[in-house]
């Protein structure tokens, strides 16, 4: 930073901090009649949402929660989660979105590590809680959540699993309407959640009000200003990425800012998802490839009109095979790029007017790139010595990033935090190239690159090619130790139902020869071992779990 | 501000400051082929704009300009101005946009008061400069600007008026392409300009990088996110509000961020404006009522298609009469609200889908309101005791404001700065009401309200009604001292050309009786004196100069 003339403060002037409450304030100004829907159980407009958020703040205050306290939440994707996204940080408290897909031991670890003082728990998770509650160290209060309180015949809900201070809807009903959300430092801790690293305990990532505000602004600029995708206030939004995971990629904040209709699906049951998609006229979602694959493969998908559905894929690579299958169903699919530590969006595919005129096959090349740098995100490539590489679409190096919405690091892990940030750049652990058109292409994770015979082979590239082989539904490629070559590619393949008995390793290898002949790969890129499996192991947030695959293949 | 848990800084993490260079960085990512046009003299795309901004920074550095220096600019609205909007603040220097409509003595005052160290001067303003140059205290260097260097037969330009270090285009041609814009505190002083107060010397208003960044984000959210107006990257933008005045209301920053095509008209000659409107297919402009009135009254306007032209009116009130005349020509006209001290936008008319279906007459009621609160702007009403009044569309009080883009005050005027900000709210000096729909209606300036017989009469309301009288082209109403009633309304009227000899004070008073009969006004609101004038006195930025009118009427 250089020295400049900094504007002196006028004593009585108000210096607007960038707080999440400023996002909330927009939600009732322009289209407050739009709805927020929870499954077929609950619906309200934005005026009611605001009222409920104020009531929630009063209810939490009544339970002794105040600035600096951490509120843990274990729920399915719901309007309640959305209410907590606002009420908790706007009070000056911290929302800990508990990853319910972790093991009970890991959930316990995160609750204690985050120092939660209150837990809001859906009754579906009470068995987990019961198992760990004696080891929870900081929680003073429990609030019960249930879906049985909605509908025509609401039931009274209680539990003996924990001593609950009340049930969520009841607490809201009893609370006062008006809560004055206070002003405070924009660098105040707003949210935290835990990522499952490849080794050791989950790591706590955390974001400030300013960071979440700027992430929301970055996405509004991109989706509305540049019409990426586009996602506008006229869309109907339904996340299919858990709200506990990076705030469902931050889109609930964007949707609320824009007063777009929002639909929350609870847990991800395919019939419920497809039903909501159609009855609520959902036009915009985001999910990991697995979910899209599940929907694309479902027989119902072919019988319904999905041509108004725009989907951003992230978490794992969108293969050409899956992208093509989705496009053929009319789904407007493209990829985005991000990670927990980056709030998460860093890039999203953005087709300009010319590119939208291209034939499907050529569009695929863009749609399956990691994306084009989002506004206010700066990406660069570095080699192993930390030298910056050119943005020529050729040079390959680790992707490093900056933007106003990146985490400062991992909670209570100063060493890992410093490792994440090196020389002022956040190190993504991804290997990729950058084009002069600001498009990013990811070739692999730094640790998943297969080093064979002195060459670096991208496991993602191989997955991409394998996904195009007829009969292949899903695929994962990992490098396995090899005495002669250092490492050799191994593949796990999930065959499509109709190809269950037809697909063989030999057939796949034969078809891979095509890509050898067309020059896309060299002969020794073809995996040595191809195993057929019913499922690809995934992490708690739906990414291919290559660590587990490597262990499984070793045993 | 309350105490909260503030996120600790990781030492090696990069803490992105909100700088104007981040806006510039977007301008080449998405639609860099779009053009920036200066009259019929010069055109370039965004790649060239970026290159020229980098060259300008190198050229200025070569002239000894660095962080903290103030660069004064005297030019017509041009691509050069746009280049300075970015190059100067992004270097860490301060851009002083000199109000060339002030008197030479006032221009001298502002140059010395702002402590300009370099002046970039269009040759049209050399006569002014020559008259004052001996009294300029801080300027070390002069750069000459001329339009004669463009086109097929460019001329070499020199001057004897000042000792110039060079000519703008020549300096750019000689400068290197690459300039690394540094990082610095986001509260760094970016721009300053002078407003003409009603008393004393012009007052210097100033904005930081963060403030201009947030103003740009606020407008992108409003115009793209909520489709106010709307103004998108597909529009063709031409300001008709001087770039020296609040950065042409900040829209050049918005247009550049969005990569929209931009057209700069130089000085405001009606044939040139209309010609550019049509040949460059301009779709979005903003101006004061006078300019719109001039265009609406011009005979050419009736012969051309203006139905793709969206216009925001600000500076003075958009009367129903003018709004109707513009709408009848197909112009999509609505009002905005702001002031120099607020960067400037605080509100813009925003018709939602229902309102856009209303008949023209009913839309007029919305389009002539001051506007609906822009995102991140908070407006309130206070009475003379400083008590907040309800937002019921009825209560009337002084409008006070907050947002992340309001000036800290006036340069070197701590007392006036503290007066502008009282109890943490910026006092606009405007009297108005706020509806529960977030619409603001301005009834008058605090100092222009006419206090007659114990009642407060809005001079703006009277102007609005008078503007609807047949044959009235323009009107101004002021309160003049009256022994019996305290004050009485007086009106200046500019008749339409065809009504030059037909319109009389008696006729107007008779027609005003209509509004008495319909209950809109009381009989004693009808102005005592109605004078016919060829022009309404205006300030240097095109507002009705009521101070001058009062003086003129007294003499």
C-alpha cells in the first residue's frame, strides 16, 4: 500500500458500514410481494420474511443471545435457514451452519470448536445430538425445529432428547415484531462453517459482513449487470446445494437482495425436487454434478419441460458428457468455479452474444470451462517457484486468487491460514490455465494430478473423455503408485442402467483409442485399471472423494 | 456502533480495498469491443480506452504528478474526461473537475482552494486562464487540450496563453502502455469539485474511492438488478449533464463498469445532441429539465423517432407539463433525486410491472415524483425539532439521508461540514414526504417554501400547476416579502413561441382557478405577480436560480 491523501472524517458524519442488514433492507423496497416457498409446507412474501427475521432476532435475544455469540444450526434447506442467514449476523452474532453430513464425532468437533452457545436443531438430527450431547461443551440452549408444525393439522412438537427452550415457530409467534438491527464494524464475523479437508479435523472457514456484502454485489453485477446466465429478479430460485455449505454458494443473499421468488426444497429427494421445479416454475438452480446427473438420468426428466431451467454446476468438474445430456433436455447448464474459502464464487461461464449463436457442440467447450472471472475477482497462475505465468490459454500453473470476499483463513489454525495465503494471494490448490478472454480452465487439483513417466496428466481431463464413452454414467480417475512409472491412472466407472451388463474395461479402452487417434491424449494416458462400481465415493458436500478412492484401491 | 467479534487479520492475506481501478478492471472482461465515441471526432473500444488510461497515467507521472497531487481539468464532456475519471484517482492523485461555468474569479478561487498542481485545459478556456493565470498559486504545469488534433487533417496545436508542457494526445502518444495502478487506502481522496452555494464562495465537495465504488455498485444494483428504467450493458449512454458536475452524476463510472457504449457530446449544441442521439443510437441519457425542454421544444424533435430514448431528469423538478410533452414524443422520461454532496443519486423513479401497465396519466404521477429510494440509501424526514416523521405519504419534513457514498463535507470548511451532517444524518435542505412504498416526493427547498398567512406553500407545486397552463413553456415561483401576509408567491413565465403575444397574467390566473375549483390549491396560492420573461435565470449547473430571481424582483 502506498501513502495517499486519506479523507479526514467529519465528526458528526455517518460512515456507512457494509453490513448484511443493508442487503435485507432492499428486499421489501421493489417487489415485496414475491414469495419464499418451503416445499409444500410453507409460503410467505418478503414482507412476512422481514417480519419473521425481526421476530427471530427478538426470540434469540430473549434466549440470551447477543453480539459475539455463535448460533449453530442443524436443518435441511429451508426458509428457517434463510431467516437465520439474516437475523443472526444482523444481531452482531455469528451463524455456524453445521455440516449435517459429517460423522457425529466431526459434528461434535465443529460445535465445540466453533464455541456454539445455542443450537437450532431439526428433529431429524436429534438422534445425532443425543449421541454427542454429553460431550458438547459450550451450548447453553437448544431450540427445536420440526416440519410437523406446518399445514392444515399442525402438531405440537416436543422432545426428550435435549431440554429445548422451545420450538422455532412457536418462539417466532411469541416474539415482538420490531428489532432495531445495530450498526457495527463491517469486519464483524458473520458466519462460519467447516470444510472437510483431506487430512485431520474439519477446518472452520469464516466470513465478515463486508465479505458477504461484497460477494453479493459481485454476483449481482455479474448476473444482472453482464447478464451472465442470466439470473434476474424475475427468476425463481431454488438451491440444490446445502445451505450449510458456503451459504448455498451465497445465492440466497443474492436472491433476497433482488426480491426474486425463492424455493427451498428441504432434503434432496428427486421426486420432491422435480415436483417443486415444475409446480413452482423454478428457473435457476445450482448444484454439484451428482445431483444434475441424478436428475438427468431420472426417467421423469424426459417427460417434462426443463427448457426454462438454468443451472450452475460447481464443486466438481462438469464433464462434457453430462453437459451435453443436460443441454439435450433443454437445461441451460454451465459451470462455475469457487471453493469454501472464497465465499465461494470466483468464476462463472458467461457466453457473450456471439458465443450464444454458436452450435451446441462449440458452446460446450465454453460451458464446461471453469468460468470467466467474476467482477472484482483477480485470478493468476503461479509455477512451483511462485513466478506468475502468462494468461495465454496454454501455460498451466496453480490458480491463485484475490477479491474482496475471501476468508482470512481457518479458525484457530494460524499456520494453515498463512499457508492458504502466500505472498498475498489465496492458493486454491487447483491447477489450470487462463485465457486472454479471462476464461479459466481447471485441469486438476494440485494433489490429484497424475505424475506418470515424467509427465503430468490431468485426472479431470481423463474423466471428461471417459464420460463421453457410450454407456458411462459417472467416472472418477486417480493416480495410483506404480513401481515403473511413478503413478498410473486408475478409473472407477458407474455404467448407465441400460449398459450394466454390456460395458467392459476392454470396450472402454478401445473407445479411448479414438482420443489417442485424434491426438487428444497419448496412448499411456489410458487407465491401467478400470473398475465398475455402483457409486463413486463422494465427500459430505458431493465432491468426488479421491482420497477415499485411493485408499479403497490400495486395500 | 456496538462491540462485536471482529475478524482478526491473517498477516499474509490480501485485504482488497474498494478502489476505482476495480471498476476499470471489469471494462475489458465482458464486452470490450463496445465503443466510446466523442462527437464525430474520435472513437475507440474499451481495450483502447484502457490502454489510453494507462498511457495517461504514465504521461502524468512523467510530468511529476503522483499520489496526493491534485489534477485540475477544464474540458467539455469528452473521452478525455472519462480517461481522467480513471487515470488520475487510480494513480492515487485527486481529480478536480473545474466548473467552467463559474465566473473567472470563482474559477480562480476553486483552482487555488483545491491546490491544483497541474491543469489540463481545453483551448476554448484559454481566454479565462489568461485572465487569471497570474493569480494562480499552486499550478506548476499546464497541458493543452484541443479538438483540432482529431480527424483527417489534424493540426498541430500550441498556445502562448500559458507555457504548456504539451498537448494531451501528443503526450499520450509518447507515453508507455503499461502502468501498474497501486493499492492504497480505500478512503483515499479520489475527486473533488465545487458547488455554487447560495451565499459566499463555491464549496468544495470531495469523494473517496470507496464512496465512488459504492455509488457505482448502488446504481448497477438498481438499474440492472431491479431494472429501474432500466439501464443495461446493451444501452448506448450519452450524458447531457456536465462531467465537471458530480462526475456527470456518476453514470460514466456505471457505463464503464458495464462496458456499455458511451457517447460524449462535447458542448451542448442542440443540433449536435440530436445528431448524436440518432446516428449513435443513444438509448440512455440524463439531464436537467432545461435541456429536455430545449429538445422537446425543438421542431426537429417532432420529426425523429425518440421512442428508444430513456432520460432521467434531475437538478430541478421535472414538471408534469414537461414530462407529458416528453412522453408524447415517445421519450421514456422519469425523475431522479440527488445532490452534489450525495455523489449524487439517492432516488430514481422505478415503475414495477403493475405500474408500467397504468395509463400514461397515472404513470405521470410516479414519473414526476423525486424517485424511489435507491439500494443502500436510507432517507428519513425530520421536523424542525429533529424528530423523525412517519413515512405515510402525508407528513412533510426535511429530507435527511445516509448511504455509503455521501461526502464527509466541504473542503476546508469544518463548520459547514458539521452543519451538513447533524446527528449522523446528511441534511439535504429539501422538504418532502415519503410513502410506505419508498417513494420520495419533494415539495420544495427548505429556503424556497413560501410562508404566506401562516401557511407553507410549496413553490414547486405551484410551478408544477403553472407548467400545465396552455402556452407556458417554463416557469419559476418565488416567495417575495409582503407586509400583510409575510410572503406572497410571485411567478416568472416563459411563454411558448406560439403564445408569445397571447398569454397574459389574467389568462393564467383564470386558468389557475381550475385548480382552486378542483381543490388542489387554495385561492390565495395564485401568484400575485406574474411576469413574462424570455429566460428563467439558472445557476451554472442549470438549476433555477431563485436567489437571483428574488434579487431581480426586488430591484
